[in-house]
C-alpha cells in the first residue's frame, strides 16, 4: 500500500483518516460503511483535517486491539486487511476493507436496524430500512424492479403501450412480457414485476407516486427565478423524449422569454443530454420515496439528478472507466432492446467524449446524500475539436440556408453514407442541427448550430 499516494488524496467515499483509536465507535462505523458500500482504506495515525502524520504508539499492540474490536463488534463477521506502514520515525496503521458479499454488516451492540451504515461521500450515515433492504437484495444478486407485485394481476400491464414502444423494433407478443420480466409467475399466478409496473403499468403512479420527472428552467445560476417548468408523468420510455425536448427547448445561449427572434447557439451536446437523462431513469432507486427525478437548467449548466446512491461496490471513478452495474435489470433490459442503451457501461465515457469534442469541461458526477447528480457546464473551455473535413462542413453551413446530405457530400467529396455519419456525429456534439420530419426525410437539411 502506497502511503504517500494516499496522503495526497482527500477523504472520500473510499478513504478516511483517523488520529487514533481513542474513539473506537467512529472507526468501527467507518469500517462497516466501507464494507457495505464500495470498500475503502482507513488510515490510523493521520489527522483528518490537516492530513498531518502523527503516527501511532505500539503499532503491533494497536493492530491486535483493532483486529479484536472488529471481530467482536461487527456482524456478520468481517476480516479486513490491517497493515503497519512505516513513516519516518513512527508508523501508520492502514485498514483496507473490501466490498463485502455478506452485506449488510452492522454494529452488534446496536443491531441491524440501528447499527448498519453506508458511505455518503466522505461521511458515514446510518442505513434506513430501504437501504438495508437494498443491501440485502444486492447480496442475493437481485434488483428491486425484478420483484413480484402479488396484489396485481397480469392485466395491470398496459400491453398496448408496451406494443407501441416496441413497434419500431419488433412486434410484441403476450409471451414477451414474461421474457422481458415485465410479468412473472408468483404462487401459481402471473403478476407484474415492479419493473413491469414502472415501465407500462396502468396504475403505476398509484404504487409509485414519485416515479416521474420534474423539469425546470431557471434564470441565472440558482432556483430563485423560474422561467418554465414541466411535470413528465408519461411512461418512462416516452418520458425520455419529453425530457430531452424540454432541455433542447431551453439549451440556447442568452435564451429569453418573448417574441424576439434570436440566432440559435446550442450549448449542450445532445448525446450528453440524452445519456444523462436515460441514466437517471434506468438507475433511479424507485424504492425511495419523497422526490422524483429532477432536471434543472440554469444559465451556466444542466443538472440531472435521480434518487439513489451508486450501486454498491461502485465509485464515480469506476463509472469513468466504463464499469457498470445495473440497479434495475428489467428497466435496463427493455431500454437496451429499444436501442436507448447502446452498450453497457459506455454512457458516461460517451458523455465525457462529446463534451470534450464540443470544447466543454467533462461532466461532473457526484453523490449528494442519497441522490446521484450529473452536471454539464455550458461554458466553453476550449475550441471544439474538428478535423479539416468537419471544418469545411461547418464553414459551408455558416451562411444559414442549410444543406442536404447530398449537397454536403458533393462539397467534401465523400459518399452520402460517409457524409451522413459525419453529420450525425456533428449533431451529437451539438455543432450542427438537423431539420426534417424523420431521419429518412429526403428533404432533411443541416444547419450550423452556433
């Protein structure tokens, strides 16, 4: 373990400093929280505020004491790696806790209801009943949306709505409801799963009143002045398009309410917006109560926030590396079949790439309490990255009358297929906008977006 590297970092979801073992309960809570969430390293002998190394006296004796405390105080039994690290004339005790398959762990003297902890950012929080249930499901390899709803029957699923959602992909059959896990056999009866109810339930808001999207456009950089709001209560598959349309409606520099004609400068890459919204819908913790998914548009940024910590064992750094864990398998499977999710784990990497290409800062990913937020800032940090051919396309579109795919192809000397692929990427990056009745519209025209 590299002590110098650890000391360079700040306390986080997976790192904590403790001066000593004078307050063992705090140490034990951190170890429980690490085991229940994403693992982590606890350094004993380091001041948490300054990161000054004070060291520990009699490190071998303290190592034995700590091992006994962990063994006697935490259930189910937990055995972390404890290492004595030399530092100049003293030593630091490093406790490495791995994400545990035996979740939920808890302090024996407080019991499961009062002694289970999870990690929020750099702090430990007592897990409520919903989080304890989530920990148990995770240990069993189950997801919330796969559970049966025994009080309903299979007719609770709106088959017509499901069929319409799949119409562009394939003809949906009644048997497909079982294959997609929208319905399941429970005690000899066919009933909807929670995922089926959330996706296509006729009375989904009766059972999940917070499963909707709240969108708002605010003037300035806080929520003091509201310009426009929208409550999206449609089926999740349709809610994606409604939410994207709301963001696109307001993703203009210098947007003002009124009849003044303005030149349009798109400031948010459509692909990044789409990925953020789809991620929020697919990964929301629908077992939580009290708040919907929220989309907030300010003058300088877009925030997309959903209920739910990252799936246990996952960190923000993992997301940026393409590591993914589905919180809701039923919802994720349906979104994948509909082409709304292209490849598991690639969404955040794609968001980073399109923001970089558009000259924007990388999206900010963060856990805030029991919610997860993606923030995309609209201020350009550099010029958009384009090659010579793309620059030719953008310059040709600057006149404002727009071009068809064939006209652009003739200009750059490529096939219409290759040209269409380039134009699609420029649209995804927010540098070009397209106008037409559909992707197959032969009169579809492309315009410079900024």
